[in-house]
C-alpha cells in the first residue's frame, strides 16, 4: 500500500474534547479504578509539566491546583475547542491505556452523514515513533476524517511486516472497551485472545469479531506482509452488552433473565449434530439479538420527530392487515427474545415493522459469547432473499457474537444491480471487495467507490448500494445498531 499522508508531528497531539473525555472514562471503568486513584497518578506525572505553557489548557482541566478535576476531564464539554497535548505519557500512565488507543482519536470529526475513504488519499500514518509500544514490525493508519454523529466507532488500517529472523511480527498486547472486528485484507495472521486461551489463524477475506475487553494481539508468522482493516465499536452508556451486564449484577433476577442465561449456557455446549442443525437455520436462533433490533426499530428516536414510537397496538393492527394474526403478548415476547420465529415468517415480520427483510436474516444463526471467527466458507446464502432480487446474492455469517449490536453481511451485485432501498438504526460501513459501487443516501447519489475503498454513512436515512460497473461487485457490509 502506498500511503503518502502521515501524522508526522507526534510532538503535538490534538484531540476532540468530547471523544477524549469519553475514552478516558471508558478506560477507567474497564479497569475498575477509582477517580481518586487515577487523579493521584495523573497529578504525579503532571507535576513536571506544570510550568510549561503548552500544558496550560490541560492543567485547567485535570490539575486540582488550577481548578481542574478528573470529573471535568472525563465529562464531555459544550465547548468544541480541541485539547492539544505536547505528550500523551501522563494519560497513558494514569489510565493504563496503550498509546495506540489514542491514535484513533486523531481523525477530524466532520458534521456530515456520508464519507468515502481511499487508503492512499484519505488515511494518515500514525505511530511512526512507535518502537516496542506499538508492537514489532507493526504500522498503523487512520482516516483523516470521521463522522461526528457516530463518534463511538474508530477505524484503523494495520500492517504487519513478514516474520523476521528473530521471530514473528506482531501488534502490542492490549485491551479496550467495546467490540472489535478484524478483517484480513491480505496475507494471513494469527489472532491471540489471551483471556480465552484462543489462537486462531485467519486468511484473506476472513474476519474475527470479539469482546475487546480481553487481552488481544495479531501475529504474522508468514514470509509475506499482512494487512488488516480494524473497526472498534464502543457503547459506553447503552447497548445490548451493557444492559445484559447491568441485569447480571442485579441482586435479584427475573425468570425471563434466568431463562436467557440457561439458553445461552446450553448453546455453548451444543453437540456436533446440534451445531450442524443450527448451521442450516430453519428458524431465528439469535432471538435476543432480533428482539433488541426490533426494539430499536420501534423506538421514537429512530422513527423521527414526526413519528411516534411503534406501540404493540399498532403492531397488532399491522399484523392483522398482513394476514398474520400476532397477539400483543406475542409481540411483546418477540422483543424480549422469547418467541420462536421461523425463517419463512421473516418477510411477514418485516412488513409488520415496516423494514426490509434483508435486515432480519442476520439473526438467523446462533450467537456465541466472547468471540467468533468467520471464514469465507462460513458465509451462508439467504435463498429466499436471492429469489426476490435475482441480480443480488445476499450472504450472512453462520454464527454471531452474542450481546453485540453489530451485524455483518456480504452482498454480490451483478452489473447495474442494486440492493433494495432500506433504513435502520445506527450507521453502516461498507468495503468494496470487488468491482465498483455507489451509495445513494437520503435521495443523493455519491461518486462511485472502487475495490479496496470504503464508505461510511448514517443508515437511519434511506439508502441503497448499486453496481455502477460492467462486472460483478462484492461488498462487505458492517452495520452498527446504536
């Protein structure tokens, strides 16, 4: 990859105030450290910098002697003035965070709803003075810009050199809040998830998705360079995983929650035959993931200021109109993940909730805790959807990450073919694996993007993707349901 742009001035770190505050608070919660402990460590490291004018603004935020506090530092402010630091060592030491976690905050937030990325033009090199703290033979790039409205997602392009005489190249061992998805673009890597004792080898076109609050790293044992596209998704105040752990920590658990725990425990010890049956998916296996998605689709925030929350009465009336007499209690159980839905019922369910059925097939297959590795042969064609759109082949992974609000699909488009117009909560990231496609978003068509390029947009607006070329196209879709 020929990337000319670099973040060369590592003597100056400029952060968006809101993003920095959120990340610091997330890291402190991850390690379970009190504000007092972090404040003490931060003050100790700041003492030697207090006389330098370059630290004036940060001292006012963080140092008690200058009117600062950890609460002020970790609280998103109304002012949009960025925080400029000559050095990030005080934050690294006080919050026990790897320096590479800060580099993702260097992208400039843009008030927009669509961005397209070309690696050689729109990414910048970071961590050039890395040394061992960024790994061995490891290089990182981040987008110059990102969408302000979805600032809980960070994108990193990562390269590992071929193995050296001294051993394999690798990223540094680290952990952080949220989910992480690593997609292998070239070569092969071995991903280590140390808390699970898992080491999995992935090749080009494979990906792994996992709970990033466990120690992880990427290793290259081959004689060729490896290239990865990494996406981190953090939901500090909401989301399926956070809600689940809140319920888990409660002093008393409802029968509904106990049933969910039992079902998830049982799925983790499935026999080989049960796993094979789940891989054929004649019904929705990730019922809790589906329920969470339908709850988001029904919410007032998604439906907009001119609409109101979808009530069970309204959904019941819609079900009767669709010839599918679904009681109000069944609709309620559906959003709690307690109702069985057969695959053939998905189009009817989509009609009731006024969404496209392609958004529901992601939940067909079972969900597993902590991590899933998906190879190209693990993608399953959705026959029903392919019959509806003859020029489009829609594929989803045969397993999902439990308690995650990320869904993944691969779509193949014949020349001039298009996905259906759709909208859903959150945002969407697409990578063009083959061919050339364009995105139409909120009645505006954007310039085509080619193989190896990316698009990133707010998916709550009507959108579709269409093949603008004369050859078949293949696109990886990653949806973040927030």
